[in-house]
C-alpha cells in the first residue's frame, strides 16, 4: 500500500491541469493581440501572422508536453492499482449448486411427479437413495451440512404421486369434455377454495350449464330432458343457489340468455356461450388451484428456473466476457448487475427501486412508506433522517423514522 500512496502523490502532483490551462490562455492572448493588430492595420496581416507562427508552435508543444505528463501519471497509478488489487475470479466460475445436490435431486423428482412421469420419478428416487450425493463446499456459499435441507427420504412420494395421478385423471376427463370429476373435486375442497378467493367451483358449474344449454348438436349428449335448455335449467335450479351471493350477476345473465335460445349468435350473451377457449382456460385454472392446495406453484420450479436461465444466459455470458476484458468485476450479491427481461409469466413479485439510492430493495433493505405516502428504501430513510426528524425528499411533509412503515409489494 506504500507504493500505491507514492503513486497517488505523483498523480496529484503531475496530473494537474493548471499548467495546461495557463499555456492555453497564453496562446489565446497571442491570437487576440494578433487579431487586434490586424484590425488596426490590415496591411500588416502577413507580417503579423508570420511572427505568430513560431510562438504558436512553441505554445502547442508546451500544452502537449503537459498532457503527456498527466497521461503518464494516470497510467502509472492505474498500473499500481492493478498490482495492489488483482482481479478476482468472477462468481460465475463457481458452481454454486455443487453444495446442494439433494435439493437438485428433489427438484428433479418433483418435476417428474408434476409431469406425470411416475415410473421415471420412482426409479430416479430409488437410485438417488441408493447412491446419495456428496455435497462439495463452494467458495462464497454456506456450509452444505447446515443449509442443505433437501432430504429425499422425507419426500412424501407416494402421497404426492396419488394426488398428481388424481389431477391427471381429472384433466383427462376435462379433455374428453366431462366436467363431473372436476366439479366433484371442487365441491370436496370448497372451503379451501373459498378461503383462497377462488371462483373455480362456480366457473366449472357455469361451463356445465353452457355445455348442457348448447344441446346435443354441440355436446353430443342424448337429446332428452337432461340435455339442452331443459337440462341446463334443471342444473341451474339444483346447483346455482349457493352461488347467488357472489355471482348473482353472472347467474342472471345465464338465465336471461334462455330467451335468446333460438337466436343465440346475435344475442348480447353469445360470448358467454363461445367455448372455443373455455375448456383450456378451465383446465389451466383447475391445475393452478389443485397445485395451490398442495402448497405448490402451478408451474414446475425446475422448468421456470431452466427457462429463465436460458433467457438470461446470453446476456450474462456477454457481461462476463466484457468484465474479463476490462479487468473489472461486479460486486452486487443480492441482485444481478444487469437487467434481464423475463416474460410477464415469470414475474412473481413487484420490484421496487428506491427513488433516492436508485437501488432495488431487498429483505434486509425493504421499502418503507412515510406518513406522507412516499416510499423509500430503509437505508435511504436512515441516511435522510440521521436518527432525527427529517423532511420528505418529494414533498414538504416532515416525519420521524419511527413513523415509517415497512410495506410488502
């Protein structure tokens, strides 16, 4: 560090633009005097310019020498910095997941179960348990023995397999235009769905009404009292009463549509009875709610991670090459150094950027809302307040740090 201090002192001494500015000012003064002389006596222009040639050449040489000295000082200091602070390997050169092989195996097993590959999942679990992986400590990651909680033996494989088998059976029936198994499942889980604010049970019943209403020409069911308009009316009387409080308007529209039975295509309710995409939408909603009741996301985490990684990889590889070429490194630990544009389907939470520090909030630096309603990061709040009363940076209101509340976006 002593050598670095010496180079810094040289830089402060040599990399000074004051001499260069003084030399440039002298050149400007010479040009101004020559201009004034020529204005007073135009006939002296040739003589004046001839006398000006050597002084100007000498002046520009002095400015060039000044700049060379500054450049030399900056170059020497840069070399000293590189020598005393060598470039560290990028974090991308480490395999951070090498410390968590059990979690990786668990993610793979769960993905196979979610995809209905039960036999493959069973074989994978058996082989993983017969040949348990050994975590390898990776620089910059926590101790595997303390953090790796992915014990495959604790995975309730059989129970999950039975539940996912049931889900795929119901989805198969939905594909065959049979709503009864899905409706029965929704009724059995009605309380849990209501607590989630889900409308799945009503949406299934509504589609059943529409399916019956369209009649044998569309649904292929026998043309009797249980199909067509009589069947739809009978189904509505038997099943829609419990939904009147939350879905009265939808039920009224379904009932009013009966008056347009003979001219449904030109009625205001035609869109309600257009089932071109309804079956796919209901299947997606059913899958989402089924997984939610199991405490799982609708999409496989392994699929999402692999897809997001494939989208982000070209940008990160380009960044890594630039960082290596420029002999720099990124120092952010809780966020990526560049923005990765992921699809909206992969955006699972709002991202708040503090308007003061211009940094994204984290678990340790959450967004804080002041009494005036403006929001800043917690660290910015502490810097603004310095422990006492402070003024909001965006309005005249004043408050104290204790008045701010942490918010969840």
